[in-house]
C-alpha cells in the first residue's frame, strides 16, 4: 500500500497502541528480516553503486529518496529529489515523493504547490488528486477534498485509494452511511485493502453490528500481525458475550507487545467486570501500573476490585491516590461517596 498522508488520521486514536505498528509484520518478523538483510546486500549500498554507475539517471535518485524516507532521513531524501528534478523535471514520481517529504517537514503550502505541479505535468494521473484530497481532509476542507476524489475517480473508476479517502471524508462529515458505502467499494476493488477492512469493522463496532466480527476477522486473517484490528475485535467481543475469545486475543496481543499497559489493563477490566475474578483483576492492574505508574484508570479499577472484595479501607486509600494524581476524577469521587454511605 503506497504511503498516504491520511495514515496519520486513520490511526490517530490508536497511537497509544503502537506508533510503529505494521499490520504485516510482527516484532519477530522484523528482527528476522533485519538479520536477513544484514546477510544480503544493503539496498542503500546497491543504490549508491547504481547511481555511481549511472549518475544522470533521475529515477535512481527518486528511488533512493524513497528509501531515505523509509529510514526517516528526510534531509537526504530532499537532497536526492532535488537532484532528480535538476536532471529531469518531468518525473511525476519525483513530485509525489517531494510532496511526502514536505508533508513530513510540516510544510503544507509546499505540499500543495508540489502536487499542483504534479497535476500540471500529468493531468490524467489520479494520484496527485488523491493526495490533494488527503491533505485537504486533514485540514478539514472537506468539500474541497471531496472534489479532488471526484476528479480522481473520473480519471480512473477502479481506484480503491480514492474510494477510501472519500470514506474518510464522509466520516469527517459524520455521514456514516456514505462512509461505509465508500469503504465497501474500496474493499471490493482491493480485498487486501487493510485500512478499508478496518474502518468497516470500526463502524460496525460502533453500531453494535455483529458484522464487525466478520470484517475484523477478515483483516486479521489477511494481516495476522495487525495490532489495531485484533484490539478492535477484542473490544467488540468482550462487550458482546465473547469474553473467552476476547481474552485469547488480548493474550495474543501481549505476545506481540508484552509491555503494552493498555492490553494488560483490558485483561484486568475483563476480569473485574465480566469474570468477577477480583484477585486476578488486581494482578493485571498492578502489572499495568508497574509499566505506567500514572495510569489512573488502572489505579481506580484496582480500588474498585478491592471494594468488591469488601476491603473498604484499602479501596478508600486507592481512590484517594487517584484523586491526588487527577483531581476530580469522577469515578474515584463516586467511589469515595459509596464508601461513605457504608458507614
């Protein structure tokens, strides 16, 4: 799946899960791949040699710039793109890559200027229009963004990227029906379009529609190391009489990310609310707090578990600790009021 500005928007609510998550690769796979790469020719070294042998080939500089982008070396990527454009200023891929570079540098106006130049040199290519739509979506210029997707689809009706961006625009407009329709088209045109599958699952989850399970399971089947899809499925299952399955998914998530306090917390929450295993719940909340001592939800629910075990003095102490960390935390205030009524 090509790089897209909108990726930041799609997964913004999951930044606490994993800022580095890739639905296609587990940590172990990344390590194995890195080890394998070390045993082979470094792609950067290979590109360097090819450029040495053919120093006027603009496409090679674009390719190396894209590799630098993957490695977060924006300054070198910018240098290579400028070199490519000095050799040939009619390469569309160079302008698309330059737009990505400017976006990474936070220069929105330069992104628009670059993409408009891309439209100028390739007026029949939908990609610059899609990227302009993504950028205007992020700027909340929704009607303008929608217009760019219309232009892209007029050029190429079989374009899952354009339909996906349209879906995100309609989500921003709070038109869930239209959003779902466009995500479905994107999925139909590309059955391995992870983001479309995921967004369909999220919408159905919000609607408490059991179809959420079908789409999220499909996403996991195609991308078994996706953290966000598995987490979303676990959330749906725990709230819809699938507690055992939810626990199994949380266990899998913890194998993928052993130090993720959110996953540990959710296992505590499941034991507290659904299984009424308060001792096990406390163990999970303590584990989450050992990773993140300021995790007030975990601290509160530890207190709630203690209250359920009728350890009222200790529960009160926990609720007071919560309020020291976050004044007026409403559940802790309610907890203290409940304990006061027991006197």
